[in-house]
């Protein structure tokens, strides 16, 4: 069994479900990307997994335990972190204060964890006392990612961590995701830009209209006809 497994998820908002029996999984030390056109249900799936939406059918397991319907705060303590599509940092707080806020669940030394995270994000370390609102858009995105790591997650779900960034900065964010994978974290990443995502991901799930279309190791999925058809239109 994978470290994170979502099987046959049916979920949505008011009205008919958006997701129709969607399944995805993620492993430690691995980056799995979720691709699909606008409105495919990628964010809905992320929200359902982290307990922000009611799951009508299906099961989510984390590290072998059933977590279906468990809320975000409980899940953070169990090692599942979530970066929403519209993320928020605290503008008026410094970089280091943002990280400390992010570490509210950790048991051990907060300072030690901040140091670990700064080692991974040396640029943020340089700006540690700067107000977050004064950072560039790209650096703010890095801070959101860094803050997520403060909880020392086993699995992290990132919903479009590069949205709105320049290609150069998107690449830098992806390099950072690679380093997070190197720590052993399992990453499940929603990404609009299929090309950059497939350059970095180990495996791919393609969704369209609330359903699984295809999935597998990146090298295999990349050449499939339906990928080109659905993603290029
Ligand atoms: N809060 C909401 N209330 C009702 N319907 C919603 C809500 N959010 C999304 N939807 C609908 O659910 C469907 C899937 O949306 P979702 O945001 O999951 O897609 P997505 O794949 O993340 O798209 P994008 O690439 O644009 O972020 C769409 O039809 C959308 O209109
Ligand atoms: Mg989305």
C-alpha cells in the first residue's frame, strides 16, 4: 500500500458530484503530479483528501490508517500537509515569524526546525527578519512552501505551487520540490504546466471531467496520445 492512497473518491459541492470515483496515490521519496485541464477536479480532489470537503464515496489512507473524513488539523499532526491553491502568508509578520506559526504542531524544538528549514531555503534565511509582504512574489511562494515543511510532513499535497510565477521562478520552486523529495517526503503536486511537471515528477495522474484518464510512471505516460489530446486541447 502507498503512503497516501485515495481510492474511488466521489465528492463535490452542492449538486451533483464533481469527482466520480477518482483514485490517486503517493509514496515517500517520490513526486507524483496530478495533471488535467481547468475544472478537471484537481483542487476538489486535494480538498477532499485533506478533509475540507465531504467524501461521499471512497477511502483515503495515510501510512496504512484510514483517514477518510478527518479534518486538516488532525491530518497535519499525522504527517499530511496541504498547500492550498490560493495560499496565504502573514504579510505583516517577518519570515521567521511565519515559520514559527507554521510549526505550531511540532513537539520538539521550534528553533531547531526553523534552522533545518532555513538550510533548505538559504535565500529565506538571509531575509529572516524582513516583513513577508516585502518579499517578491516568488520568495513569498518559497516561504509558503518553507512554512509547510515546518510541520515535518510525511506526505505533502501542493496545489499549483508555481501558479503565476515566471518560468524561471517556477523552475526554482520545482528544484525546491526536488530537494523536499530528497528528504523523504512524498509529494502530490497539482500543476498546470505539464511540461515542467513531467520534467520533475516520478509519476503522473491525468484527470479530466472528474475522472481518472490515465496514470503511471512519467516516462510511460508522457508519450500517450490522450495526454497530448487532453492537455494540449
Ligand atoms: N466552491 C465551489 N463550489 C461549487 N463548485 C465548485 C467550487 N469549486 C470548484 N467548483 C467546480 O468544481 C469543478 C472542478 O473544479 P476544481 O477547482 O476542482 O478544478 P481544477 O482541476 O482544480 O481546475 P483549475 O486548474 O482551474 O484549478 C468545476 O466545475 C468547478 O466549477
Ligand atoms: Mg485547481
